[in-house]
């Protein structure tokens, strides 16, 4: 049985720049129900050690996840996956299978 094709290559890189406006920080915090005043109250946030609004940790994380999905969707997803099941030898009471995804 041959090894599955490599989807991620060692050394592969991609990048993006994320610039967040105060409006996007406030909007995102509201959308994800993060009511920490550091994310939506400019007067309160101005008095903290950062000196202003800070993005919710989930905002850059969501951007990173979208960056990954966008990058790998360009070549790592088959157009129409077809699943084959290949039974392995096993005892009569137990059946082991391997799932393989092949391009249609």
C-alpha cells in the first residue's frame, strides 16, 4: 500500500498582513459576544496599559484560520471526492477498513 499524497510540504510558507481598525475590533467583539470593555469601550480601553482598544484574541485567530483554509483550498481539496472502502483481513467477528479519498 502506498503512502497517501503529502498535502502540506515542509518549508511551505504563505503570509498576509492584518490591519484592524477600531470599528472592526468593536464589530468583531460584538459578533462573537465578547463583551470585555477592552474590545468595545474606547474610553475604558484608553486607561489600560495598552492605551486603547485591543482586538479579541479570537479575531486574529479567525483571520489565521481563514488564511490557512484559503491557501490550502487552492490545491489540497479534490473537486469531487469519491470514498472507497478496502477491507483488511480480520477475524470473522471483526472487520477493519481503511478509507481512501480519490479524485473523481
